[in-house]
């Protein structure tokens, strides 16, 4: 599993919002400047976060984006599953995958299941609040 730029940037954006928010909205331009992310890329990430209700946005003067929950209530796994689609190490463990005809005799399936459980368990145990600690 390799986390894409979109996943890494989404985490950086949400940490930035958490660190620079006093309950008000944070301008996309400010986040982009602080994080060194282009506005064009931000325009791809933020709608995804808004549609999943991880953040909310307001257009116009005084607008911007803010978290919908406290940083401690955002598991990293939730954010990465949203941006990556899946964190499964192999295709047969992805959500909605068709049953493999070799499942019954697959010698490696237990390995992949345990790895999947470990990765998801770890990422779900880390929150935005944890990442805010220096």
C-alpha cells in the first residue's frame, strides 16, 4: 500500500485547519500557502472532504473551511480511506471485491488479512489531534 499525494495532502490540510481554527472559517488560500499546496490541487481535495462532511465550507467574504468535529474525533484511517478508496494490501480484501475462487486454498490470505487488520487498526488509532502534537 502506498498513500497517494491526495491522501497525504488531505491530512496536511485537515491538520492545518485544526491548528489555525478558532471556530471560524479558514481561507483556502491561507491553507494552500502554509502547506505549499497549489490552489488547483486544493480545489480537488476540499470538495471531497466537504462531500464526506469531514469539513464544511462557506463561499464569499469571510468564508472558507472548517472542521465539523474536534480533532480527536477524526481517525486518520477515515481520512485515508476517503482519499485512497481502499487501504487493502491486496485486491481480494477490498470492500465489494468479488469472491476469489482460490479463497479456500489460498495460503497467503491469512497473511494479507492480518496485515490489513494491522494497518487499519493502527490508522484508526491515530487521530488528527495526535498528529498536531509536535
